[in-house]
C-alpha cells in the first residue's frame, strides 16, 4: 500500500473528502517523522512502535584493502498484536 492508496481507503472508510484525508495522513506522517528525528520512540496502540537506532562506523581490512562505513541511523518497527 502506498500513500495514495492509504488516502483513498481512509476516505472511503470515513466518508470524508480525499483532500481532508490527504492532509490528515500527511500530517500524521510528518509528526511521526519529526519525533523520530528528535530521537523519540513513537508508539501507536494496536499498530506498533517506531524507534531509531544509531549504528556506529565500521572498518574492514583484508591486507591491501580498507573499507570504512560511516555511522548511520536506522529506523526500526515492532508491531503490536
């Protein structure tokens, strides 16, 4: 499912116009993104939790070749059942 399909389904399920649903979906995604950027955990009841995890840099050597992987941030999702 992509954003467009999600907006269409929300519109059909709620009876609201697509433009209103689009603003609501975009706003929800933006708020989740902002919280994750700040390093907060986002928990949505009966759905799941998003959290970020910092991954340190790594250095691999095999004789004459050196590979350096810079640090990064990974987003993890755990579903709630």
